[in-house]
C-alpha cells in the first residue's frame, strides 16, 4: 500500500511539472507549484514530498531554497539556459564581465562560470568559499558556477535585454562590459584579454556612451579608459572630457599587476604591462 501511494504521488508530481511546462513556468517557486497542485489532484500535504521525488528523478533541479527549474526530461521543455538561471538567482541581475564579453563576441575564450552583476542589496545565494568582503560569491547550480559581483545601486547601469533561446535576459552592453574589464580584469580572463576586447570592439564602439559610462563610475576607470582609447588611435580632441576628470596620484593601468612601470603624466597612469616594466 505504501509503495502504491508513493508511485501515485510521483505520477501526480509528473503531471504537475507537465502543467508547469504548459504554463511556461520553466523556472518556478514552491508557492507557484502549490498554486497549481490542486489542478492535478496533488494535496498540499504531499507537495514537498512530490518535489523531492521529482528532484531525485531529475525532472527538476533546485536553484536555491524554494526555487526550481524544469529539466529536458519534461516533454517539450528545452534545457534552461545558464543566463536564464542567473536571472532567477538574484534581483537585480545582469550577466556581466567575461560572460558578457563572450556573448558580445569580444573574446574567443569561453568562461568556465557565469558572471552576474548585482547590487549590494541583492540577496544572492551564498556557499562556502565566498570572499570575506562579500564582493564575489561562488554558487553551484547543476554543475555550473555562478559568480556574483556586487556594486552599489548607482553603478548598476549600462544593461540591455536580449533573447537567449526562450528566455529574455539582462546583460551588460558592450561598452559597460569593457569598463567592467578595466576595473576587474580578473573576472574577464586577464588584462591582456580586456585590451584585446577593446581592439575587437574599436570599429563599432559607441565612444560617447563609453565616456559617459566611465564618468558615472569613477576617476580611475576614466583614466584607464583614456589611456586605452588614446592607444587605439582615438583623436585626442575627443578625449578632453576624460583628461579633465581629476584623480589623486598615479593609478595602475592593470589593477591586478605590480606597482612598477613608466608613468604617463597625461593620464596619471602607471603603465604596468609586460614589456613596459623594467626590472
């Protein structure tokens, strides 16, 4: 009798995920499942048990507490894209850094994790191994690592919405992505990869947009951007706004590199790139 009830509840659970799929709920909460359970004859008392069996049999995968995604085991359901999962893990969210570079065709390197920009107020899930300052958290979902990069709400801008399969997701636009690389190249491969991305984007770059973005961010980003644009051959007269932004002291071009190398007085930048550093 117990085994028969267990099989029956599992079957009803499968009916539930099929109903969720038909309703377009590829990612759903426990509350949403509860709202729909009565339609397939699943009693509320047995909902969590049904979700447990569905998870164990790979019909659904957990994203975070009380949140699940359907798998391709469900007939007619395409696999949920990693970027779609990112949107469900935290609010607000924008795919960013190396992930955005790859999406925009600014790098041929495929990142091994998904980078997600959020705000310091965003309730990103955590796991052991997170940095002590809380700036970056690693979180595993179905074998994929998600890295949450937190910024103040005033720095959460420069995004666009794109379609990835059946999902509409938010991603940093090419100009914001390049600036994020100047600030945190360690989340974009390395600084050499960021410079290469600038070269790839140079012909299509929206110059006024990237200058405006940089000024909204901070003076250090402004100076790094100015140095890079000048070395890409942008006319000096178009960089006057960047030159005029004040900054105290020389700042490293590559924030992850050593404090060595020649100093560029025009940009107040210490050019600490390989080949420019004298031992």
